[in-house]
């Protein structure tokens, strides 16, 4: 079994567990991003793919969009909390 398949199986189990325990969507997306980062590292180091192809194959469009949305939401909540404190 290849490392990429093992990461995929681990990701599926982790996402299923997170959804069963009603974890917030932002934490699920962060787990998805970390697994994509792991896939990227494996593809660059073990499979010796070039940087661009490894990036494209590891990070899907939806992963990147959802991660950006989570970051924007995080900073939005943080700025609202800071403005309420002042």
C-alpha cells in the first residue's frame, strides 16, 4: 500500500470521526488542508514530482477556497471581538 493511499484512508476516517462528533466545519477544513499538505510533501519527496504538479495534484480547488474562507472568517471574528473589547 502506498503512502498516498494510507494518507487518503486516514483522512477519510478522520473526517468521518470529526463529522460524527459534530466538530465545527472550520476544524474539518483545517484537517483537510493538513492532509493535502502531507500529500504534497510525499509527492515532492518520495515520488519526485515537480513542485507545480505536486501542488496541483495535492491541493484541490475546493480545499484552497475553503481554507481561504476559514481564514477570512477567523480574522473577521477576531476583529469583531477586539472591537467589542474596546
